[in-house]
C-alpha cells in the first residue's frame, strides 16, 4: 500500500477550535483586559493559525521519522531522531513554548485555554517529540512556583526559554503507583546541598541532545525522614553543575543506564537513570524546604495530568481526521441502496452506514473531550482573571478544575485508544500498515492510560478525594451547572430527547455517588476501588454528553440564521448530530452502569487467588 | 525493565481445556467409535500434553524473534525470521498439522475439537509463525474438497504434509471487502490451462523459505464472465510448475512486488503479489469448473473465519495468563485494608481490587470465548459423527455451526484486543515495554478484526444471512438451547441471579432480532448495517454468558463433592466466579444495547458528509 504525502499530514479543524473558545466557552469575556490585556480576539486567531502551520510544517513531518529511527543510547548519551534538536530550537525561537508563561521570564501571558489548543495541535502532530518540551515546561513551572528566588532565576528562566531541559524523576523499580516506597536517598552536606543516590526508571527525556543542560527534579528521602510519601523531598539535580551565573561546570554523576524499547512514542527517550552510583551527585532542595516533595510534585502533577488528557485528545483528533480523509477518498463496494446490483457504481466508504457510525462516534468523543478540556482551562483562566477578588467565584472555578482533572486525564486517555482502534478499523488492512499514520497513533496512545498516575489512580482520586472535597461542594456545583442546562433545554424541539437522556444519566451518576458514600461509611472499603473506574467513566460520559449538547444548542441557534449554501450551516449540523449520537448511543450506558454498580457484585473480591488459573 | 525467561514463556491452562472437552461438552460421547475409533480419552490427553510441550519449546521461543527480525524481501524472495523454516519442518515431522486431516493423505482423523485446542496453543505461542501452516492447511482442504482427484493427489497431499505451502489470493487494491470488484483475469489456453494476470495484495505467506513450492489459490475472472462475485473462478497457480509426478519445473511468473511493514504479526510475510505481469503465469481451474470461485472459496473461508476466532482466543488466553503471572509476582502498594499505613507490608498487585476486576474480566472473556469455540467445533464433530444418518440432527448441528461462525470470528477478535489492553494495564509501564510479551500480543491481535472479512462483514453475515437462515430455524434452536438451560437453573442457589440476567439478555436479543425483521420489511435497510455490529455483540455476549453459566453449573456440582484442600476445588470456584462476573458485569449491557437499538437513532445516517469536519 502506498500513501500520498497528504494522507500522512497532521490536520486540525480550526473552525472547531474557534467555536469552542468564542461561541461555546466565552473566551471573549476575558480578552483585552487584565491579566490578558495584550490578548484580543485577533491575537488568539493569529496564534491558532501560526501554530497550526508550525505543527504541520515542522513537527508533523518528524512524527514518522521519530517512530522509525527511535532514540539511541550511544556512549551513555541519548541521540534523539533526526531533526528533533532542530525542531526544539525552532519551537523555542518562535516563542510557542512561552505563550502562557509568566512575563518575568519572557512569557507572553496568554490565557491557558489558548495554550491548551496549541498543545493539542503540537502533540497531535508529534506527541513523542513534545514530551521533551512538555516535561521541561512542567519542571520549569514547578521551580517557578516552589523554588527560591535564586532557583527561579537560575533554573526556571533558562528552562522556560529552552536553553536547558527538565525532567521529573519519581518512579523507581519498586515504587510506581506506590510513590511513597521510593528508596532514593539524600544526605545533607556541610554546604547545604545534598548527596543524592538512587535509581529512577521510566524517566522521559532523562537525557537528550536538544539542550545544553538537563535539570532533573528528583524525589528522594533525606536520611532519617519518615516512611511513605510524607518523608519525601524534592531536589534540583542538574546534569552539569552550574555556578550562580548559570555557567556549566563539572557533570554530576547522573547516568543513563539504559533506554526502554517501547510499543510507541519511540521518539521520546524513556530512561533508567542512576544518580550517584559511583561518583558524587549533588542536588539542592526545591525552595530550600525539606519533606515537601510530594506536595510540590503534586502541583506540577495536576498540570501533567491535564497534559496527558491533552495528549489523548490530540491523538484522538488526529486519528479521527485521518480516518475521515481516508473514508472520503477510498472507494469500496456500492451504496446500500443498490446492494444487489454488482454493476452499481463504487462509492467512497463514508457512504456505508457502519463507517459513518464509527466516524460519528469518533467525532463525538473527540469534540466532547475537547470541550471538556477547554471547559477546564476556562475555569483556570476565569480563576486567574479574578486576580484574588471574589473568593467565592474563584473557589468555584478552582473546585471545578480539581474535580475535572482526573476525569480529563483518564477519559481522554482511555478513549484516545478506542478512537485509534476505530480509525484502524475504518482504514481496514491499510490501517494495520505503517504507510498510514493510524497504527502509530494507536501505539503511541497506549501509554496515556498508564503514566502520570494510572487511570485507576485517577479514579481513586475522583472517588476518594474530589467527590467529597469541600464537603461535596465541587460535585454539587458541577451537578447544578448540568441541571441548569437540562431545565433550559429539555423541551427543545431538536435536542429535547437527547437532553432527557442527559438528565437520566445525571440521576444515575448521583445515585452511584451515594453508593460510594455508603461503602465508605458501611466499611465496605474494597468496593470503592472495585467500582472506581466505572464511576469515573460514568462521570466522564455525563460531562462530555452535557458539553456536547450545550455546544449543539448553541450550534442549533446559530444554524437557524443560515442557509444550506453556507459552509457554517454544515459545521453547525455536525455539532448537532455528534451530540445526538452521543446522547443516544453512549449516555444510556451510564444508566446501565449505575445499575451494575448498584448490584454490588463481589465476584472479583471473592475469588481466591488460586482460582484464577491452575498454572 | 528486565524480564525473566519464565515471564515471557507461553502458558496454557490444560486443566481448563480438559474441563471443556470432558466435563462440559461431552467429547467422550464421540470417542473410541467411528469415525473417531482411534481416539480415546488417553490419546486426547496425550496430544494435549505433547502439543503444549511443542508450543512452549519450539514455537514460543521464536515469537519475540519473529517480531524483532521481521520478514525480509531479498532478491524477490521472502526470508522468514531465524528458526522459522526449522520450526515448520519440526511441526510437520511431528505430525501435528495432520491431526484432523483425512487419512487418505496421512491425516490422523482426530475430532476437530482436539485440533481447535491444539491450534489455540500453537497460535498462542506464535501466531505469526502459525499463519504459514494455517493458510497452507486451508488451501489444502479447499483443493481436497473442491479439486479433481488428480489435483487432490498432486497438490493437497503434498500441502497436507508440509512439502508444499499454500496461500489464498483474494484481495486486490480495489477489491477488499468488495471481493466482486476483482480485476485479475484468466484467459483460456488451448491445453485447458489458463493464463493469469493481475495484482493481489495482503497475501499472507505469499512467499517464504519453509517449503519447496507454494500453491496459490487465485480468484480471477475468465474473459467474458459476468461482473461481481458470480463471475469469479478459482485457480491453482503454483510458484513452480509441476509435472504429474510432482516434480518441480519452470517457475511461473509470480512476483512478490513488496512486503508490508505492519503493526504486528511481523513474522508473517504479507505480500503484494503480481501474477503474469511480464512473463507467462499459468493456472488450472479448481475442480475443472468455472465461475464457482466464490462458492469454493467460501467453504474454506468459513474455516478461516473460525481460525481467526481461534487466533483471538489464543492471544487473549496468552495475554491473560501472562498478566496473571505478573500480578502474582509484582509487589506494589499495601492492601486496601491498611491503606492509611505507609509502613504496612507491600502486597502483590493481585491483592488490589481493580487488578482483580481486570483479571477476572479477562478470565471470563477468555474462558467464555473458548467455550463458544469448543461448542462450535463439537457441533462440527457431532455432525461428522452422524456420518450421514439422522438428517434432522445433522441439520441442527450444521445450522449452529453456520450461526456461530460470524460470532466466533468477530467477538473473539474484538475481545482479544480488549483483553490485551487490560493485560497491558495490569502490567503498567512494564507492559508498554518490549521486555514483556503483552505489547506484542496487542499489536499482533489488531489485525484479527480486519482480515478474513472485517467484523462488520461478519455482522452483516449474521443479520443478513444467518439469522433468517432455514426460516430462522438455526436462531430458534439456539434460543431453545439457552431457554432449556434457563429453565433448569434459574432457581439455583448460587447461580440463579446470574441465570436470570441471562434470561433478560436473551429476551433483549430476541426483541432486537425482531427489530431487524421490521427494518428489512419496512424498507429501512440502512438501519440494518448501522446496527449490525451492536447486534452481533449482543448475540455474542448472550452465547458467552450462557456457556460460562453452563460451565459454572457443572463446576458447582463437581465442587460440592470436594473439599478446600483439593486443587480442583479452586479450579471449579474460578469457573463459578468468572461466570458470575460476566453475568453481573456484561450481560446487563445486552439489555441496554437492545434499548439503544430500539431507539432507532439515525444521526449517523442523517449527518451530511460535509458536516463531519471543515477540513
């Protein structure tokens, strides 16, 4: 099978992005005033256009290259695939990494919502490459927020600008989901620095050839600190030691022991790192405070989790548009209306009902997840825009960010994989071949449900922390927002039946939430993790169904002012049909899931370990 | 991450295989009498033991090798991975390819059920390798059944024995699911042979270095034949021409233009084949009859489809046992009963409820699908055992084979992918790395839903042909079998609640079947393909739920005679819990799906093509 250049090109639907920010989520409310005074509608549109160009012209062409060439470990140093160091340089030179960064370090102070959409396009074009600047930005933000002023100026400034890279070093061979079991040690030295010793695994970008230095953020236990997560501290451990002016000195003893051979994201180096195994490895405490490692890391982790949600969205979106293009192009079989006539003309496969079903299902998931992620980032931006005023409103927005974060991470990552599965199915045999991009999308996307906290960790965060946070206030406000929409639109001529499915789904989620309360109180603790993933899925489907229908209602109004010869008429029609599809084909499952959850099946708890198999 | 040798070893649970054939499906009824007179219980057990040994010792170690080395096209010839030609030789020398073959050509006349279990183990150990002998056997059986006596003796005999290989050449660049659009031509030559010209794609084992000759079965249109599938004929086109004694002569002009670079099954060469592009390529009509190509091919295709179902089962089973082993071995976190104590001892991850949930879900799917496949093969064997007597019984068994074939192919292949997804999730980050086998299982398994008729083709076969076949008799008999079980067991103390879920699922499937009848009759034809996949899934879940519960009822009886210090007590407990899990966590979805199907949502039909995206 041969692929045309066009078919492997990353595509985004800018019209859809504009709809979300300007028509559905009201970004204009925040533009051209503090703290986003420099950002008007024109600037936002311009950045979307330009970053899309960057995504397709610079990052996209390296996506297949990175997958085929992979990273290599040569003499202890990681060599990234051809073109990666140059792309890194271009990315920072163009300023696209500093869109929403603070102006103190050269950032442009854009709304986070804009950055989210840019991240989607960049990751959609080349998710493996974007791991390097992605983790680097996260590490820079952590130092910016938690570091001493000296650390901020020395490290964060250079990391924001791409001169230095950064990593997060949490996981150890025996401490993955169980971070608190980490064994890496830190010994205080007389000069206030610490001697770091230990092994970290699955370190993305643990080494690379894109930046002059790499700043590792390493979680370690200071000698004598207590067990578990509470005894962990966070250290800045640069690959090359630096003086106060940022000049590079001697290397620390930071070794890449090996790199993983993975199923996907092959352009991203996943390293086993050894700190201070033979020689001296020196680090400084982030912010100069001990035993705050988990708290500091968590701040960054929330962004990282939203970041993984964006990765899921990005790959799902790319896979959808790729499959759509193929379905419009590929001719096979005749129309269902002429199925008995072998001489009937061949049609594009988008004509076949089953292909339409897959495509519309993909579209609904992609656009619903995108709406959810933009909703979340708008909560962040609105909280920022309040600038410390109106505490109640700020708490509302911040509460929604807390509640939606695990949902975004887990649902987007799980569904990205499903969307890729459908994309391959639309392609048929061609989709299984490396000539087309969808099989790489699927391989790349499988990691999203695992890293930055597995999706079960997200589900536990949701049911164990977020659901009851602030006395359940965040959850109640989330339900109230949906309730308002249901009241307003349940009698809508076009969408009413679908909105009623939303109301049923909400009722089901509400009753399931009370189940959890009962299990917590009634001592049936094991049922909480047993049902947590299912509950997260239900909450996600409720949220996505709501935002799709909200968008559809706006689209329906806008469409009524247009005629069928206008391109936007079709755009709005697509928004409506995707929402209806989701409401009719996904939301009813929420009700079924609530019933199953309520049945209280305990078979998975009751089966003895020896009964799983005789081998 | 490092893998111990043991963790990458293929494993099968022989106790489970024995349970199915001897305790649940009554293979003993057929043993030690005609036509299986040579096969007693001891022989069956011995073959299972020996083939398991062959799978783990010969085939399993080459699975990773094949994936890494892949096939190479050198000077127009395919070089298979290291060890493949030797494994081919050992496989045929040991006689394992001729278990159920006809005795005329050296076959051992075993029940097909035994062969199915052997195929599962061989494909589970190395599915890519097994493509070569698998397609070869299919091609041999086709010639055996449809060929002239001369063709049978010349070709089939050598293909059964592994001296020559075989392929099926159907797909063309513009004729995949739409086989009838094939453009390969056949021109009659004066000596009764045909000149073949055309290009075929996705030809598994189109060339390899395991056998002396390769016999291609090529679908082509004789000049002047009608359009569509009815005008196609099937030709025997050997790589090297042969004389009547089987001596190899001049090569035919059969070229491998290229091999595909795929997501998985990399040890299997997927070829683009050119027949008669430059020079002469001569073939003979299978059976000497023209225009019967599709009919002849279909006979083989049914076996091939069941074969893909077995591949799905095989990979799912291997992935399950691999994840189970890891879950018992890998320590992470503390028990849920001590979740607030950081000093609590670390436990194996199988202790965590979410891991148990995934494992039991995998076990239920694997064992349910295995039961379904064995059920199908037992129908085949019982029909064979009737030997032409008792037409009504034979028609019943044959009808069930027809009905279950698309279900086995589609459900096993779709769920294999899901089981692999869960297996990776159980492994966590390690599962994403090539040190462990599960990421390869996932990549290998993705093709199963596509080849040998996509799963949508299977769904159309089910709703368009099988459901109403013989006036709906096969479907009614299938329902009657389930109904009998429900009546007998719905008040069972342990399983009763689950059996009631089965009854509800059956009712739901029944009402959905009537929906289809309405759409066919009411002229709403497009709703048939739109809902076909969902219906196939419902029927599959019903069938699997039934057979799991049937097995559980048998296990429950057997268990009541044992005490907890006996290994089998745990084996039977596992059968029960898996059935309960499926009945409580999957069967209720059948009811939800029926409701959705009944809603008649048409969004995917109504959305205009231009509304899917603006790009």
